[in-house]
C-alpha cells in the first residue's frame, strides 16, 4: 500500500485563544488514535516551531556543511506531520479530512514515493 504525508504549515493555524487550542488538542489526539486503531498510522508529530533551532546540512565538494538556522527564509514553515499507509488517494484524503476537522485548520495530503 502507498504511503502518504499529511502536513500543515504554522501559518495555516491562524490566531486562536488558549481555550480554543485546549479544546482542539483532544480532538486531534483522538483522530491520531483512530488512525492507530485502524492500522494506518506510521508516525505523527509536531515540529519544533523555534526556527532558530533548525539545523541545515548543505552538500559541498568537501562534505556536508552544517549550519544553524533555516536554509532559506520562507513565509511558511512546516509545523506538523502525519505519515499513513493506506490503499489509495481517496483513503488518504479521508484521513486528511478527519485531521483537518479535528485540528481546525487545513491539511495538505501528498503521496510519498
């Protein structure tokens, strides 16, 4: 079965109150638990939002150059991801939709090769 990544960028989350996030946390956890129970979940996690904590590995002729920070400035940055193993695009879209509803913000679904 093919693998898919479901992810979101921090900028898609929007501005919400702490109470709103407190309500969404259990819903998102339940959606991930549902994936696990269905046997489709490979991995799910949030990404450290501190952009200054990022590390870049860049190829050079003399080996990789490791630097602190982002490789390139960007208006959007990855904030969370889920990897699933499902039968087809429709099933992946269904799980992505469930996560979007639970989290309250958009999710991007893409096949992983």
